């Protein structure tokens, strides 16, 4: 499974799909929707902030390496709920500046 996730008030909000339904991007399989699309469709009406307000991340699969890459905002200190799904798979955990929340992004405008 590949996914995107948000970390909102101590809870993960995950949108995922099986690798067979993922979007191919070079050597990677990727969840087919952006954080902004998913946020606007599912969560904006509830939280009334933009998609990049809360910490977020993405899990992609590298086909050549047969390895999941788990990208996340550094504000998410405990990824155990996300990692449960990949405990029997090879994975790498990486911080990425693309997934900065309003606290981490010095240029964030509310």
C-alpha cells in the first residue's frame, strides 16, 4: 500500500491504495492524489485550515529497491501507527521539507 497522511491532533488521517492501483512515477509507485486534493475533499470543512497547516507525510514504493520510503514532517515524532502496516517490508524513514506544517515552515502565512 502507498498513501498520504496527515497528523491532526494526535491522530493519523490516511488515504491509501494498493500498489497495483498506484500511480507510476519513475521508479516509484505513488498515491494518485495530492495532499491538497484529499484535504479539500475530506477534511477542509471539518478543520477550516489549508492542507499544509498540520504535519503530513507520504509513503511511496521504490520498485527497483523493493522498498517503501516513508516521508514525513519532523513534527511527527511517533510514526508507529504508520509503520505497523510495513513491519514485514523493507522501508526507509525520511524527513522531507515538502511536508512542513505551519510550525516548521517559517514562510507559512495563516
